[in-house]
């Protein structure tokens, strides 16, 4: 079955620690995205990537980093510089060249601070 | 600026019809999407509008008026499982920004027996 897999489902971060959220897709999609979701707020774009070895900052990139070494993978690192990391993180992908294409989402990672 | 507005919460009765409105002001427009999201789960695609008018898909319909910057999602014959958050999202026209989606805050719909 094709889809997007995020892991882990739940993650806890200690103060001063960097943590990495995994996102893997087997849909052969070129574009991948990371969104953050806080209660009562819409999804906000952190980073996105249109092709391998290239990525762009979204609206709230400070305190986060990404890499895109393979088409299938787009991991997100939440660094110690991100002072309020507690949120639900969603990874998504789509067919980049098709303007009508929707986003396909992973099942999300809930990150909490210890 | 970019702004998408939806009501925060709505309540409706099982078997009834409910309309969830969305208004938007964005620098570009290349389509409007509606997603359904159950708590703690991934959003799932419901509908896409790029031209004015009504798109019907089973119990769900979506309407778009580009001149008014307005859309609505219509849910008919409500079922308890329709209790969820409904997200309105607009695709920016600027492909240099990856065709990203700008999301509203979501409307939490509660369906009562």
C-alpha cells in the first residue's frame, strides 16, 4: 500500500535536546512538506522540499532543520533553539507539477516537552 | 497579507444538514481544498474547487465564489462519525513557493443524536 509513514507517534524532548521526526513516503511524490498544528490554530508550514537536495523555509522555520537526501525521505529536526516545541507535527507530500493535486498526510507525531 | 477565516465551532443534529463557511484573502489563488480531520489523526481530502460553482460528492458538496473570496462545505444527512474538524485551505498561485497550502484554523463540528 502506498502512503506516508511518520514515526514515532509520540515523542518526548528534554530541555536542550535535539529530536528528529521521521517521514517516509512511497508515493513517488516530488514535493514534501512539514506542518505544525497547535490546538485552535490552523496548520502552519515549517519547511518544504520540491526536489532532492533542495528545501525552502516556510512560515515558521526558526528552530527547525530538515534534509532531503532521498526522494522518499524528509526528516525534521526540532532543535534546542525551538523554545515552544510542543505540538502535533504533520508530514505531507504531493505531485508537484500538478496544480490540482492534493496533499497526502502522514498520521502525525505528537511532540511534548518533559 | 494571507488570511483564511472559518467559524471555530459548530453543532448540528444527526440527520440534519450543516454548512461550514470559509472566507479568504490571499495574494494568489490556485484552488481551494477542504479536509476532514479526526482528533489525533491525519487530515483526509474531501474536495477541491478552482472554478466558481458547486462540486458534489455524495453527502458532501463544496461551493466556491472567487469574486467574493468565499467557499462553503455542505454536509447532508449528518452521521455521528462526521464529528471532526474541517479544514479550509487555499493554494497559493506562486509556484516558487512550492504551491503551498495556506490553512484556516479549522471548524470543530459536533454531531448530536
